[in-house]
């Protein structure tokens, strides 16, 4: 909870206000949770954001659909899982996994990220923008790597290095 103009407001309220001001489609799905959509350069991404019940913090989840070929599905999924493991070992933000939804076999990649607030941290539009932009950037980097692996146009290492630019130093 934060205090804005003397009124108590939840973290979800603050995110909702930012998302609404940004013009993104959203819906309040519970008192402490919202869903929203962001358009990226590859596709639209669905997000769910909820306040954590166990400690001060938030849980942000997103997913995007993928097209796993029917022919050679087992081999394609092995490469996809290898890519997911490679990303998990190399990329510190969030966790990605593959899921099959419904009986019609809709394949998705789900991305999940949790963060906790310290007593000294004030949630503001700058922090909200940073979290939401970083989440979208993670998905936008990962999406083409998935496509490379699923279309058999590269190795897992190639896909990863095409998605994540090489680091040449730190500020």
C-alpha cells in the first residue's frame, strides 16, 4: 500500500492507472490482480499482474503462442526445452516454460517474474515503466529465438546469441 494525496492505494491500483494512461487493453480480474495486453514488434503479449499475498511484492506473468510443427514435434520440443534451459542459465530475469493448453493443443511459452518491495522503496511511474518495459523486452528477445529453433534454422546457441546481443562491457 502507498499513500497518494492522503488516500491508501494498492500497488495494483498504481499499475492499473499507469496501464490505463498508456492506452493498453486491460481488465481488473480480482481486487489485487489485473490482466493487460501489450503490442510488441513480433506480436501481442498477454500479461497478468497480482500483488503477492505472502510478502510485499508483485507477480507478473505473460505468455505468447508458438507454433510447434506437427511433423517432427518431439524433436522440435527437445530443441525448445534445450533453449528454455539455456535461457534459464544465462538470463537472470524471469522464468520461462512451455505449456500445452486445452485439448486442441495450443502451445504457449509462459514467462513469470516475481519481485519484492523493501520498506524504503516507493513505487512510482518510473519503476512501473521500467518493470513493464523490461518484461516486454525479455519476451521480444526470446520470441525470435524460439522461432529459429522451431523452424530448424539454427542451433540453440545460434538462436540464443541472435536473441541476446553480446555484452561488451558494463557501465
